[in-house]
């Protein structure tokens, strides 16, 4: 069983900052990637930022230069530092982990957190 515990969401004025955290717990054999997605009302879930265990990162064009993803492998925790927030960043943010729970699984699977609300007022 894998559990993802998110925290750090809230209400902030435009131009402000928030830092999201996601702690991954459970019996995990290996983690391939960790990241953040978001879903605004009436829109599809979209990638915000993700990073692989090999050090590669990917950001949505809309957040480049403003958001930074980082991880602490010793704590199985991934962070999303969000600066210069805009009203269009308002969404539910979901933590995502791509992992194998056992060595004999043929491929990794996606695991999701419950989501944390980020609201940016203008």
C-alpha cells in the first residue's frame, strides 16, 4: 500500500508564494518519478512539474521560471515551490508518484495523492 500525504495548499494573493509538500509512505521497491499535477474547475488534469530519479525535470510552460520542483530522497518527499502566483494557478494540486512496489513488477504504476487546494486571489 502506498500513501501520498500532501500539504501546503491555501489562499494567497497574486504575486505571493506557497510551498507544497508530499510525503510518500508505504512499502516501495523503487520510485521512477515524482511530480505535481493540477486540475482547475472544468478543465482536465495537467502536468505542472515532475522529476525523475535520474535528475531530469519537466515543467509546464505556464509555470517555468516561477515554480521549482525538488525532492528529498531520504524522506521520500517531493516539494513544489510556487512563486509569483497568478489567479490562473488556482486549482487542486495532486502529488503523483511513478513507482514499483515489488522487484518483480513488469512496469511502474502511477499513484496519486488526495489533492490540495491552491487559490490565488487577484
